[in-house]
C-alpha cells in the first residue's frame, strides 16, 4: 500500500532474547534462576544432550562444541549469551568472546566475585566441580583476577552428576560419596564452598545436612544477579510482564523430559531437538 513503509521493522536490542547454553540440561538451574530474577526476558536455551558430559573432555573439544552452539544462538539474534556450563566457562569464554560483540557471561566470575565479597581475606574456601573445571585452574585464575586472597581447596567430584541425574541426590549413597569428597575440605577449615557445577544446587541440601558449617555459593544465583546488572547498565533490559522460555536440545529421549522437570521445575514454551555442528 502506498505511503506505508514496507521495510521490516528492526527489533530494538533490548527486546531480543538472551541465549543460554550448557553441555546438557543441568544448566537449567541457571536458566531457572535467570527466569526467576528477570521474568520479563525471553530466553533461548541450548542443551547439548547428544554430547554431554563435557566435564571429562579435552579443552579443544569443549571449545569446538561451545563455538558450534554459540553460532546457533547468534543465528537467533540474541542480545547476550550466558555460558551456564562451568566446564565450558572454564575453557571456552575467550573463544566465544572472539566470535561476537554482544555481552558474554560465564558462571565462574560471578561466583568468585561473590566469594571475595563474603569470605574473609586469607580464609579457606572449597571448590567442587567436574574434573575438567578443576584441572583448568579457571577458578584460581578468576580469584587472582578479582584480587581475592582466599585460599582455594578444590576437589573434582565426577560421581555427583550421574548421581543427581538418576535421582539419588538425597540418598544414603550420596551421603557416602559426599563424605569421601568433602571430608578433606572440612578438615582444612572450609567456610565457604563454591558449587562449581550446574548440577550441584540439587545436592545442596545433602551437603548442608552433612556439613552445616559450610556456606554455599551457588553460581546460578550469582550469575543471574550479574546478568541483571549487566543488562541494566547497558540499557538492555526488556521491561515486560511476560516472556517465553524456549529449550533446544541436540538429542531427545524420555529421560531428557524428566531432567527438564528436575532442573527447571516448571513448564516451558518450547522443547525441541535442534542440530548444531560443523565448526569450520
Ligand atoms: N554442565 C557441566 C558443568 O557445569 C556438568 C555436566 C558435564 O560434565 O557436562 O560443568
């Protein structure tokens, strides 16, 4: 029609979605927290369920997978990316930041910043995470970068992810395994314990039952707080009452549906398979 502008209207930056990804569905603990703290934001999540776990893979593989997923999110024109996976945050943040100018937030720095604010200088802090995250030294690096003087004692806990996914987070088996992992940290005088893996908020109750003296730092919560500040500082906040949550996974089985409920604990607008790949 004459006189009417036929050019498609560009979506303003703050109306766009936030992209969040993880090696699988554990990152839904981070998504849930973002959704709780920023209910007006549209969220697009990618869980690499065909290739999970990342926690015992090489850095080159983790970087390649992460780049493939980021390409998927960038194709959906997201305004910011949250790397919900601790293992991917440990290895792939620089590679991701090289791909885009939009803000990219990992889960390690927010957790470490919270530790440096809360814990006394020179005190002992514990870190539990996957083997990959622990051997990357990413938390130590982040602590140094944030001028933290706390002494970090870390422990890889590879049995916790399968235990939690199989519904054993509050079982006797979990208690036995946790004691084995956490006793040295308790003996060293740990006050704050960093939960350095997407899954661990689900085992927090059992940890506190065994070690009530620990104060837990949950990276999901801290990351959502920093994301809110980042969006607000850059004028990127979407001021709306309602928003959509869309989940994409690289493989779908019945157990993925169960994990979606376990980690996100409410319904989503979309939950479907999408392929990523060919990082050339
Ligand atoms: N999402 C991973 C993390 O936070 C845990 C599961 C995995 O090993 O891929 O490190």
